[in-house]
């Protein structure tokens, strides 16, 4: 049941819309909905109904309440109570459109603050879609309700601003322009809306339109209020005039292109190298980008020099500043794939997801096109090879590329090498003095020189021990020398001829408690770059609280870095040291047990999240037992599960890779299967294909023929989504061979169903129908009602496409009964949408629309963005055919925004349906 006030006041009970008789009775209902679940006094109801009440309004109120109760009881609902405190409508906030609107608006704002722009946009659009016209339409509106309407309008505009902000960050400023134009026409004196409109026009490259919009709002404010635009609007106007990125109030203004890390506070020396870099930038007559390769050993300060110089010349390369860690020398982390780096750069440069090509060469071409003629600095840190760097190079002379590497690059055309050695003695002393600025270094120059020598004059080592001294005010410089020398002696015994950097790390390591040392050593085994207290607890076999305390201690000792409040990572050199300590101090069996614990924990954690997303999907494989001391996270709803998957996305792929490389092999094929529900919803195709290829290799190596078939099937679905149909068909055929060979009827059913979908996409409808007819009895024999419902829906859709409408409806009604009986909302959304398609095809638009709307409500509740966008497109097409293009337009726009954010090719087709501004 739903009580709706954001438009005509009405009650929705299942498929039935119940109208409420009389404008004052509607006002009473609205006041009860506003205070959902709470007692509302008669005095408050009077304020809601009348500006100037009659002489005895209480009897009128009782009459209206009695009429409402009769209306509710007539549809079998008893929700209205009366008592000494007044009247109470027993509903939750989620059962009213205004309550859901407030919750969605707040969630959208939170997602925006956390940088989850796709989620923020989807939530904001869901909230906006709840508005059906003027609030409380058809009701009289007293003073208290008038105040509520004003509050709702403010919330509506805040949601619209959130959507505009998210669209701009996602590279879809044009759609933001279209939405904002309608809002500024409705609320012409709302400066924030004009501000976002001007930003969106500017980000769309429409400088003249942005300036015209500023002139319009300035004139309106002067004519209506006699005031000038506020400081935020004036600042945006100045930025547009200067053809610069907007600067000002929100993180949007910093620009997704401003990627440089923070400059180094204690940077000193390197004068010769800085001059060489400056000379390269200042050279006249260049016809190619400046490419500077900063070479040197680990810890020598290559990244520091590159970051510092990039900041020094940032005013000359002020349009685009990109940065990426290429992980060339990151221990267990493989070097970054240049194709993945390019995909990230292109999205930052405003390329919609559906327009990012799938192959490396095409991505590189588009990247060079986006940087052509722009003053850009690109910092490529920790590069492994020339081949890794080459696709990431711009093509025009306005750009500067800074590459750091531990190798000598001799095959990179046009590159200038800048060799970096350790600091000079004087530079080392200066760094020590900058960090320890209380006179202890300057008062003992001999000790300072010895500290620098023991650190090998490596910047990272010098800085690390200096910070140790700064945090020990009772130590003298001589005390630090003694401790360094003792550490060096121990390391000589342990490692033999240690590099100076290891000596510096050991000084910090030796001051840790035994528990902290154990956490430090084991954390070096963690898959991926980042970890949390939960995953570290699983790795080390401690509680989450204990893990958090240990990690925070390591953070205090500068042995860890923190990316967010809950996520930790190593500097790559400190990570190497942690792994070396683990190899030396931990038994091989203990390391293997820890690695197995954390990988099995990730498998169970991902399965817990998947179960929330897809509760009716039958588990194909029994998971390995989770150690009793491991606590798996709990997820309250779809949104929380999706947020966890997104946060852990890179680590989950690293976990698959670690299981493939080190075992246990079953995790290498089980984890990709678990991740399929997430990958499908969010279209993370690169991760999807990579994970399933690793799982396939592990299954083949283990001779696990059934699991090999399951991995081939998952790859086939991914390739189908990528429109690589030949590869998809080949994978499904290989899967079928393996699954038939081992007699896996359930696996065969799903694979035939997936193959049938590929045939539909290829227009091979008889072949598709044959696949679905073969799969259907297998689903029934193996007891999978979800699979049976999916297959019936797909078969019904195939009959629809073949013009066999009676057969199609029979299949779909059977699927619908099955899914409603099992409360399988995932399958239900597809079947309802297909029924909508059938009614649309037959020209019965009045029947199509409610099926689409019910499917939309389910997809929104599930957070299934792909299905939501597809159904929105179906509804928009239906409304367009029915002669209601204005009603269709917001659905086209929302579908386009979602497909674009997901990188789905369907965005291009929908873009053609959108009018220009």
C-alpha cells in the first residue's frame, strides 16, 4: 500500500488507485501522511484544512476522519486509529511517497559526498520520479500544509542539484542542461539552480550559452528583487569568462581532471634534475609532447621529484592533470594494464561509459583525441616497460608526460632521461632539519651526517627515520644513531648486506609490539592494494576490533597509508619489506594458512553480499568451510551490498588472481561465479572477463571439468553483453560439451538459456526457441524455479518476436505465477517488462504501461540499474507511440543516463531519441 501526496492525493492499493472524496478530506489524509505513524491532534488537523477555521471545526474534522476510515475499510485496510492524543495513520515512512522521497534524497546526497556518482544519480532520479505534479493537488491547503509544500519543494530542488552535480561528474553535462532549464523556468529566482545550469553549460563546451544564462539570471534578480547575483554565481561567471574550470563551492569544481597527488612539504635539493626538466618544457619549436623519464632505484625519490615538478609547472599545464600508479614494481600486484588505465582516463576526461572502446588501440586513439590541443600534464608513476607507457602518451606538443621507473627506458621515442641518485649529504641534512625542526639535528651535525649515511641518503629512508625522531622528543640525534646501528647489525644477521632502506624500515619495525609486528608481516600477504580491518582480521585470525587497533598503530608509525577512513594500504617498498619480514619470520605453513583464510573469507563475504542481491539464485558449488574465528560482514539491503562490492572490486579481482597463483584453486573458480550477480548489474566487463579467465585456467589445471564448463558459460554471457557474439557462442558450446560430459543437468539448463539469449541478439529466433525448449525441462527436473521462470520469460519473448502472441502470453503468465508464488522479484521484473513489450507491440498501450511501471518499481527496489534502464526505455517507447512524447521524455533521459554510466552500448540508440536544447 502507498499513500501519495506528491501530486494528486490518493492511495495505491496493489493495482488499484483509490481516490479520496472531497478536498478537505484529502487535506486531512495529507496531514496524517506527513506525520506517518504519529498521533496528530485535532488542532493540527484544523491548521492543515483551514486558514480561517469555522466556529466549531472539531466536528468537521471527525466527519472527514470517519469518511477516510470508511474508504480504507472498503478496500480491506484498517490503518486509522483514534485516541486521546488525536488520530494516527499506521504507516511507515516507506509507505508514503514523501517519506520515500526524503530517504532517497538523503541517500543520494550521501552517495554524492562519498564520490559514488552513479549511485547518487540513480537515487536522485528515483526520488524525482516520485513527483507526479503539484503536491497535494485536489486538496485544500491550510497554513501547516503550505509550509510542508515549501519544505518539499526545497528538498526537490536539492535533489535536482544533486542529480546535476552527479551528471556533470559522470560526463553527461548535456542531460543536466536539459533538466535544469525546466527547473529554472519553474523557479526563476533560485540562484543555486542557475549556478548549476551555468556549470553544466560550461562543462558541455557551450561558453556563450553559459554567459547568456548568467545575463538572464542577473536581469531577473535585478527586476524582481533589486539585487545582484550572489558571490558563487559571480565566481562561476568569472570562470566562464576565463574559459577555466568552475572554481568554488563544491568538490565538483576541483574537477575530475585535477589528479595530481599533494606536493611534498619537505622536498629539497634536486636542483640539476629540476633544471633539466624545466629546460625540456621551455624548449622552443617542439612538435611532440615533452616526455621525461625519471629513472632510479627504489626509494630514491622519483615520485617525489615528479610530483613536485608537476606542481611547479601546473600553471602552464592547467587544463588537464592526470596521474596513475602503473604498479611496475609492486610485489604481488601485477603491472597495470594500459587498457584499464586508459578507460579510467577517458571517463575522467568526460567520455561516457558507452563510448569507451573495448580494445587498447581504439582507447589510445580516443585518448589522444581528447588531449589534442590541451595543456595537459600526465604523471605515469612506477612504470614497468616502454610497452606499458606507450599507449598512454598524448600526441600533441602542448602536453607534458612525467614517467617514473626503476629501469632505463631506451626505446621510448622522444623521451628524455633524468637519472636520480641518492641525496647529497647536505640535502639529507636539510631533509632531516625540515622534518625535525626543533634544533636537535642542527645541534649535532656529526650525528645528522651519520643518520643520513646509515639511511644510504635515500629520501624515503631519511624521511622515515626523521619522523621517528620527531615523534620521540626525548631522543637526541645520537640516540637515533645508536638505534639505527643496532638495527643494521641485526639485519646483517637476518638478511645479509641489507640495503639502507631496509635498515630504516627495521628501526620502525623493531619498535612495534609483537602483535603489531605479526599484523605487519601478514598484511604483506593480503591480495590487492587495499585492505580493511575486517579482511585483516580474517588474514591474521584476530577479532575485527583487534585488527583495527593494530592497523591504526601501524598507521601512526607511518608503516601504512590510509585511502579512506576504513581502508589501508602499503607504500610499495614498505610492502616489499613486509613480505621479506614475513618470509624470514613466519613459517611457510602459517603464511599459507593466513592466505587461505583471507581468500576463503572474501569468498564468503562476497557470497553474503550476493545472497542479498540475488536470493533465489541456486548455489552451484559448496563453499570451502570458513574458519570459526572469521566474521563475515552482514548487509542490510541491496544498496549496502552493492557499495561493498564497489569498494572491494579491485581486491576481489586480486583475490581471484591470488587463488589462481597460490591456491586454494576452488576459490579461483567459485569467486567469479559469486561475482557474476554484481558484474552483471554494474557492467564491469573488464573485471568480469579477467576473473572468469583466471577461474577457467584454474579449473583446467585442476582437471575440474564441471567448473570449467561453468567458467565458459560465464565468459559467454560477458562476451554476449560486449556484442562479441562469435566468441560468446564458442564459449557456450565449449561449456555445453563439458557439462554434458559430467552429466550436470542444472549447468546445462543455464547454459542453454544463456545461449538462447545470444541467438535472440543475433536474430536467430528458431535456434533461440529450441535452446529455451531444451532448457525448460532441465530446470524443472533439477528443481530451480528461478531458472524455470527466466527460461519461460525468454521463451515468451522469443515467441513475441516471432509474432506468436498467444504462445508468448501463455509462457509469460506461467512465469508470472511461478515468480509471484516464490516472491522472485528478480525474475518478476523481467517477465513484467516482457508483458509490457507484448501489449506495446499489439498497440494496447493502456495495458503495457502498468506492467512497465510495476517492473520499474521492482528494479528500483532491487537497485538493478541495467534492468531499470531497459524497462524505462520500453515505457518511454510505449508513451511515445501513444502520442505522449512529453511524458516519455524523462524516462528516455533516465534510461540514457543509466546506460551511459554503465557503459552500455544501448545508450547510443537512446541518445537519438533525446531532443537537443
